[in-house]
DNA sequence: CAGCATCCCTACAGATACTG
DNA sequence: CAGTATCTGTAGGGATGCTG
């Protein structure tokens, strides 16, 4: 999941490469309307270990989608936010969310085996 | 990347789970306006090995996004197409593509180191 | 609080060869 | 043509413990 600018055969591939990571889309989604600290993010994405969360955040950062601001205070404080470029993803994230909502309704109707 | 209906914390996660696979979005994208045979798909997604391609296609099929039609002829002929449900993903795929296009322009402007 | 460092393991994915 | 089967390596990712 490294960004290697390897020739994409189509733009869809490029987008998925950026937001298709295990927790990336969710992270971006949570940051859509608010700035969040590491621990807040972690609370919102509990399935991610700190290592994973850190890693995904770093990748999003190096792709220019989010910003990371460290406040030199005690105790430490780091804030994550969408960059301007990250904001341009919002329509994409919204369509992901919209479709996901419909999908979840669909499967909760059909399959109640869980 | 198995479909296990494990409780999603948000719909975005669910969508990514379905189309976030390594080649899934690209496959769906190629099927958006045409029916394709295995070999045709493989030509369009050459980076995928036959194993990978088969696997991704099976997952898409079991998620109800694409249909697989086998014609009992010699030589064998199999056709893949979007299901009606798969069609509902088109807006999502389009927004992925739109954004990807812009992104690719952006990085080809900024970084010419490749 | 926000992480980094380690150890460790398995499952993802590549290469290759074979079949109806 | 449209796959399956097997064998294998690598890295994705979990658990745990430590630090500025």
C-alpha cells in the first residue's frame, strides 16, 4: 500500500490506492467535519491498533490528504485534519457512505443470520 | 477481505470492504458498460494473475455485484456482467474515477521524478 | 498522550504447472 | 478458454511493552 506512482491503468485504481487502505476511508470520514486528536480517532476506530492507526495516518499525510499538527505541550497533543486537497475527497466519501447505507439496509433485510 | 458481515461502525467501511479489494474497483469499472469474458478482463487488468482475478471475481459475485454466466461450449466461454445491484454502484465508481483523474493530473504536474 | 520498537504469525498474493 | 492446484515468500498487521 505504498505510494509508488506506479503507472495506473485507470483513475479508479489511483483513488482506491489512496483511500482503499484498511482504515483510511473511515479515518477520512471521521475527519470530514472536525479536527481530531490521536486518541479521539482511536476511540472512533477501535479496531485499529495504535500501530495501524499511526501507519495509516502517516500514509494519508504523505499523500497530502490530511495534516498533522503537533503541539509541544505536556501532555502531548496532536491534531489531525483534512487538508484542502483532502476536502476535495468529500463528494467521494459521501457517495461511499450513501451506497454503504443502502447496502447495509439491504443485507439486514435479507440476511438476519447474525 | 472476506465478507463476514462483521458489524461495521460506519457505512463507508462497508463499501470499502466490498470494492476496496486490490482489483475490484477496476474490474467493476471495466464492466460498467459492457459484458466481458475472463480473458478480456485479464487483458484489461494484466497486473492481476489468473488466480487473483478469479478470486476477486468470485468475491464480487458472491456479494451480488456481478453475474457469471458460463456457456457450455468448446472452447469454454464465461461472461461477467454487472448485476442490477452492481449497477447501483456506478455513481460511486464515477466519483472515484473523477477524483482519480484530478489526482493524477495533480501529481503529474508536481512530481515528474518518474 | 502519542507514539515507536519488537516479536511474531498468517494470509495475501506471485510464479508455475496442470485440466476439462 | 477458463480456470484449478500447489508451493512459496513477503509483508500486512496483531500483541505487547517502552518512552519523551
